[in-house]
C-alpha cells in the first residue's frame, strides 16, 4: 500500500513539475509576440502585425530548438526506452522538411519581395507555422519532463 502511495505521489509531483515547466516555456514563447504586438500597436498599425517577418523568424527558432530538444532527449532516453534511432531521425527530418524549411522560405520571400505583391496567404502561412512550432514545442517539452521524471523514479 505504501509503495502504491509513493508511486502516486511521484506521479503527482512529476505532473506538477511538468505544468510549471510548461508554464515557463509558454511565457517565453509568447513574450516575443507580446513585444511585437505592443510595438506595432503603439503606432496604430494593427493591420500590419500579420505582415512582419518576425513571425517566421520566431517559428524558425522554435523549430530549431525543437530539433535539438528531440535529439537530446532521444539520445539520452533511447537506450532506456527501446526507442528507435531511425524513428527519431525521421521525426527530425519531418520537422526540417515541413517546419524549418518552409519558415525560412517564407522569411526570405517576405524580406526580398515587394510587400505590395505578396499574397496574403503567405502571411497566414507564417502565422500557421508559428502556431505549429509553438504547439510542437510545448508537447515535446512536456514529453521530455515526463520522461525525465519517469527516469528518476
């Protein structure tokens, strides 16, 4: 009975740590957006917020951090969890192919093409990639915290 309570307490403790960690991660993910919004909003250019290239920059950084986080967590825990290194590298390739490369491509388009000729879907695509990178980052960070806590118990 005591062993069951200890395991339950350890699980609750791991869940609490994960929630606090994720709260911190989300705050730092949202911080650049808050700054951009305040800066552009103070100049009465609310309709221009979607057109800034910083969204693609932040998405690229988040995708890059995600790749490093997956690599680090995978190398550290794969031998313990029987994870397939090919699956980890395949997942990283997907992130590069469908996340990092498109974010950088959109960034280049927004920076070098005349703003009046850029279709609006380009701006929406960078926001979409940003949301995907942020959500993926939160999910991977939660998995990492959970795996670290499980490894310690």
